[in-house]
């Protein structure tokens, strides 16, 4: 008969629940320059002592009013850029020009 350590099972379950509820931004963030990590949603973190410029794209869903009065949503890709001092940078919702931000892809970063 196998015995399981209930403490270990409980800690494992609590860790899983915390990851689902609170997310794990470091797990999905990619390093785009030394000390600069960006996720595919809205945030970049700069743990270096330098200021960086980041460049990328934003996938958006933009509402389009049709001739019959209905509204349809069209996927667009917009260019985005920003200056990241040491700390955290949040991508501006206005990157989508009135649409909703679906995903970002920061493609490069360089020191300012």
C-alpha cells in the first residue's frame, strides 16, 4: 500500500492554484535585452541600471461599423514602442486606437 505525504500533496496543490489564479509573469516573459523581460500581454520589466527603448507589435481587435448598422471586429497589427526606465513599463491601451489589445510581441530592445 502506497502512502502519500499529505503535506507535499497540499503544497503542490496550493502552488498550482496560486499559479492559475495569480499567473506567473516570469514564466511567460522573454528576455529582449540583458535585464529587460517582456511578456506577451502588457508589461516589460527592466532590472538593469540603463534606460531601454523597446519596439514591437500589438495584435488588436478593432470594431468596424458595417453598412447594415451592425458592428464587426477586425484583427489588426499595430506598431508599438516605448521607453523603459529601470522598473516596469505598461503598454498603453491606446496602441489599438479604440480596439482591444489581444497580445503584444516585443521584437527588439536597445539602450537609450
